[in-house]
C-alpha cells in the first residue's frame, strides 16, 4: 500500500521546520514540499498557495490552512469538493486575549496620559474611570471572540458580543444579525473586531457603524484590514467622536511607508502580530485531524471545517 502523501505549500513560511514537524507527527506519511507538476497528494497544508497549486492538487481529501482566517484562500478557485479546514485556536486565542486586554486596559487606565506626564516630570493623578462607562463590544463570538470576551469579563468590564447566529455566552450580553447590530454598537465604548472577512463583513467598520458607538469610543481591529474604511476612521478620529484606535491589520500589508496611519497621534499600530500561528501547536492539531480522517471520522466531525457558503 502506498504511504499517505502530505504536501506543504506555504508562501512566506520557512518550509523545513514544518516539514520536520509534520514528518515527526505523521511518521507513516510521505511529507514533501510542493513542486509544480507533482501528482496530487492526499492532504495539503497551505498558506497563500498559488492558483497553480490548487489547479493541480485535485485529489485532496482535505486542505489545511495554517491560519484561522481563510479570506485569502476563499478568493482563489479551490478544487471542487475538497474541504478546507482552518486552525481552531491552536494557541491563538490566548494571544488574542492578551493583545485585546492590553489595548483595553491601556485606554481605560489612561496609561498614555501617565506616560506623557512622566515624560515632563509631572506627578499627577487622574480621576479613575468607571467600568460602566467602558462597555466593550466584540464583533464575532467564535473561537477567538469568546476567549477575548471571557478575558475581558475577568476584569469586570461590561461585555457585549455580536455574531451571525443567536448565542448564549455566560457573562456576555449577546446580539446577533444585522437587526442586532445597531443596538449592540450604541451600547459599546470600545469596539473589538473579530469577525472573519467575508463579502458580508467587508467595510463593516465605517462612518455609519463607528459613528453609532458611544462618544469618545475606541476601535481595536485585530481581524482584517478589509473590515475598515480607512478614510472613515481618520474622519471620526479627527472629529473627536473616536478617541483612539489600535490596528493590527491593514488593507495592504506590510503597511506602505507613506501611509498616514504610521504617524497619526491617535492610532497605535502593530504588524499583524496579535495572534501568531504557533508551529508546534498547529502541526499537532493538523496531524490529529488527519489521523481522525484516516481512521474513518467524517469531515463534519472535525472542528474548524470551513462552510463555503458562509466563507468562514
Ligand atoms: N490579527 C491576527 O493575528 C489574527 C489571527 C487569527 C485570526 N484573525 C482573524 O480573526 C477572525 C476570527 O477568528 P475565529 O477563529 O474566532 O473565527 P470563528 O470561530 O469562525 O468565529 C467567527 C465569528 O464571527 C461571526 N460572524 C461571521 N460572519 C458574521 C456576520 N456576517 N455577521 C455577524 N457575525 C458574523 C460568527 O458568527 P456565528 O458564530 O453565528 O457563525 C462567529 O461568531 C479570523 O477570521 C481572522 O480573520 C486575526
């Protein structure tokens, strides 16, 4: 019997450590880096593969994406009937919780104000903010959104969440669908974006939605740059309706050197680093799912299978 074949095709990723890790986790598999013209493997591990890869790998039993977001992959022509499986946490949710809590607490405790005072040798107290004046709204109640909500609730912030389908999440006031969005936004002072980028959520952070937040609001975008209408953010920061924004993701990455976001005094930016793919955790998750499929488990029983209709 031929060994199961696993092909690796991840643009911008050093292949060797992944190949070594996948070989160690799947000792009976033939694991190789993709070469153009190679016959189709049984499973693929991908990040931003070229269209040629997808055109050639037509006999895959599953395509594993080494990230949580599949927006870039879904824009390509995928081989018909090949299920796409994304990372399901794999060490990302705790990083996302750290990042968002850091940004929220920095705003809530006015650490920038203290830093400015210290820089001028000034010892001065600020009036403590009230948690009830800082309700937090999290767009997206998936794997990452729910972990972020739980972490924020630990600090006693009022937490609201918004998802496509109606949900009950302990400690979170839940809203759903377009009908629930207006009320959700009007009750949020800090907005955290953690929905996947799909045709339905593209440009969802715009003058209308951001304009509905409580005055002096903050935006934390850790999902995708395509969610945000950049000009609308600048206008709302300039009008004072928004007090600040923390952005980890951008329409064009790396952010071009001339972009006005770099030097805007109310914008804090990081280079798409809020929740990194952790290699060992990801390999172990993917290898575990391959083993499940090989032992006859139906694809629908796996966590993280992408619904092509919904696009996430
Ligand atoms: N910056 C980074 O480093 C980084 C790292 C990892 C991930 N991300 C981003 O984070 C996103 C979320 O990841 P995840 O693992 O939490 O995804 P997930 O588990 O698929 O959760 C997505 C959530 O968004 C909701 N949603 C999707 N479309 C919606 C719509 N049209 N209206 C309302 N709610 C909608 C879903 O609602 P339902 O529950 O009803 O389906 C779900 O609650 C990824 O897609 C990726 O873009 C960024």
